[in-house]
């Protein structure tokens, strides 16, 4: 592995090491600041390609949404795969070593049902890049398109002659995302099916294995050459792990739909406030009437009770005076 490739690897690992603490911190402390606003963690996703794993090539990618608004449909990604200094097989005749750094810029979109006033795209090529559909058959499927650039350092040998060198590539990326599983924490797992195609520039030298000397001999000096036609450069059957409570089915929405739902939410809140104010006014009015009537009845009852109490005191006084008079008369007769 060359010094330049090692520097690239150190830079990628440093970026990942810096991002991972931010992910956990954002999940704990950050909160939404408004409707359809994503937190830092919800804008990050991790991805890996099972096709490279079948070639025993470890790989990991990080994707970050450009904006925090949910109607943003642009994201940037960085993927690293490396398999180097692996044991050779068949007595040093077959080996596959590669390190690659790939950056991409994606635009996510979904198909939407249109009315009869807007023409639908019916051609195969048009349908690949158009959102217009008479009938939306896969409402949970998210499509993406974009561009990529990659740099790779490789050393490959499958037969008598091997190739080693560097390669640069740039082109387009296209694919679909399907939701797979939602965890209890809110994080989700998606399936990524896609491919990359573009132009490739290669600086490759040839070598052979000399069995007698047990060494590799270079047979052709390398020089930069551009492949004169576009070619496929990657195939993806991957998995995407998303953080936060925004799955792929809720992200990358159309701005009109997001605005309409936001306005509905605002109107609902305003209407609820009006209803609460009316209820409070009615409640206060009813309570005022009840309060006034209660004290009127209470005061009337208090006056009546006071008069009854005074009458009872007079009667009791008269009865007591009569009893005292009779007692005094009895004592005199004795």
C-alpha cells in the first residue's frame, strides 16, 4: 500500500472517529426545533454493500443530509472499502487486494400520483427519472440519482499475469431504497439496490509470478489511460442504518406536501386555541352566574335562619321566665 493511500485511510478513519461521538451526543441531547426539522443524528446514516462482503472486502459508508429540513432531498456520502495484504492462494497465483474511497452526491425522490391535467411519462428512460405516475404502485419505495467520484489502489492477479496500480472514476449513480425493519429505539434498517457507471482512468502495470525465483517480475510499465467508453463501476445490494425517529418513508418529502401538512398543523393549533378560549369564556360566564345565584340563595337562607334563631331565643326566654315564676311560687307556698 502506498503512502498516499495510507494518508487517505487515516483521513477517513479520523472523520468516522469524530462523527461517532457526535451521533451519540445528538441522540441524547438534541431535540426538534420545529415541524419537519431533523436533528443532527437524524441526518446521518451508515451503509454497507453486501456485494463487496461476498468478495471478502470490508466496507463502510457514511451519508449526511445536506439540510435539516425534511423536504430536503439532497445528501452527500463517503464510502471506504479496503482489503490489503491478504494471504495469497494457489501458491501465490491468485489474490485480490484493493482499497477504494468513493464520494457521492445523491438526490432522493418518490413517485407521485398526478391528475389528468398533467401528462404522465410513459417511456422507460423517462420513468427512470420522473416522479409522475397515474397510479403509484410502490408508495414506500424511494429512488435516488446522482453523481460519484472514486479513487482506488489495487493489486489483482487471477491467472499467470497480474495488474497493479491506481484508478480514478467519475459518473452517475442510480438506485432504490426499500424499508426493511424499524427498531424500538426509532432507528431503521433499509435495503439499497443500485449501480454506478462512468468513465475510468487507470494507471496499471503488469507483472507475473516467477515460480523459480519465488518473486514477482514487472513486465510492463504503467501509464495513465482513459477508457474511451463508460462502463459499470459498482453494483449495490446494501443495507442502510438510519438514526433517529425519521424513517425513509417520512424523509425526503415534497416541499408542497410538507408545507401543506405544516399549515394544517398550524391551523389546527389556532383552531384549538379559539375553541379553548370559547370554552374558557363560557365556563367563566356560567361560573359567574352560578356564583351569583348561590350567594343570593345563601344570603336569603341566612336571613331566614337568623330570624328563626331570634324567634327561638325570645320563645326560650319566655319559657324560662315562666318556669322561674312557677318555681318561685312553689317555693313560697312551701
